C-alpha cells in the first residue's frame, strides 16, 4: 500500500517548479533544503516514479514530474478556491436567500437595505416575492422562505419564529380630488361614517384590512362600502376615478402623480405595525448576515409582542 500524498508535498513541488531550484523553493517556504528534499522523495515514493532528473544540477522535471506538476497546480488552485468558498459562506457573503415582503415595503427603508445587501453580496443568490402577510408567514413556517418583511396585526401563531418589531407607519386615507375631505390635512375617524369606501374583502386576512376594520369598529363607524378588493393598486385607481375613498399604508406614495389626495387620520389605531420575521435556529450565515444588516441601528418597537 502506497503512502498518502499530502497537500504540503504538492505545495513544495509547485514551489520548486516555480522557482526553478530546491534552494530557492526552500527559501520561499522558509524551511531548510533537507526537509524539502525528504518530502519530494516521499512524494516520488507515493507516485512510484522519479519526478526530477537527478543527473544535472538544475531541478529538471521528468515526464512524470511534468504531469504531476500540472495536476499539483490544479489541486492547489481547487483547494484555495474551496477554502475561499467556505470562508465566503461562513461570513454570509454567499449562499441562498428567499425573501418575502408585502407591497407596503416597496420603497421602505428595510426594502432599501435588503436591496443594498443583495447588491453588496453578489455571491448570495437571492430571490424575492410579494404576497399578503398571512401567505408569506405560511411559506416561512413551511421552510419555503428564509425571511419575511411583514405587517401586524396577525392571526398566526409565530412560534418558533423570531420577530424583530419595526417602527410603525401611518394608515392614511386616499380621497378623490373634489371630495370635501380632500382639503383636510387630518380627519377624525367618525367623519368616515357613511362615507363611500373601497375596502378589503371581509373576512380578509390582510394586516391592513384587519387593522382598518378594528379602527372603524372601535369608533362605531360604519362606512358605505362601494367596492371590495384586496388589491391596493385597484383601490387607488378607483379612488382616482372618484368611486370612493380607501385606506393606505405605504412608505412612499406620490399623491399628485396619482391624482388623489392623502389625508392623515386622527386615531390611535391608524398605524400599521411592521416586523422582520425569520427563524434563527439553524439559520444560514447569509441569513444571519442579512438580519444583522437590517436590524443594525434600528430600535425595535417594544409595543409588539412575539
């Protein structure tokens, strides 16, 4: 049984080939020449053939030595590449991430941070999808997603998921231009009694719909429902056409571009709470890296409980 060949021996062989002599190779490797010669002899014994022609004073490769040197260089390169790949994975700079978010996050600081992370880590193969909160959390609990940027309130039991509560955003009212409410900077919730509204389907599991119904119910307000849809774009377009008003909870909303007015609502529940939801147990380094980037210098909202 032939002795094993070591990476150390291949590195020594490559150093001799690149420097052209045993002496210079020993100097590069910061060792004396005798140990270098001994390792090359062991490598030759393991191969079963001489790698160097001993008839001259130069380090001249035999045909077997030339082939061995070629493969040694490839093996060293493969080894170095493998180590770089493992280090990159361990640091979270490579891997796979599947991220879900609700459409309220488009243009949000957290969404921007996510895009910056993906841009700064090209080794991470990231995919994203948009869906309602309850759909995203179901996929997260099944293991189909790694992290979700989502909204509260939620009906799901989030255990054993980890929740980092984010600062809330306002729920505001989108009003057709010309509606008497469009001239107000802020309204009270009771002003929406019997106001024509485009609302979310009942029962809708969308967080915005749940919070708006809770807000209206707490104030004893019954708006006049003129249309139901869970699509925010459809709601906004119907507001623009003058069909009625609708609730919005978006980070970025250019009212002038859509031809509608946006009015603040004076009510403690006129807020949509947000969170980063993921599972830290068994998380990949890439996921841990992303979570650190998203939560650095962000004060969690202590009013939300996991």
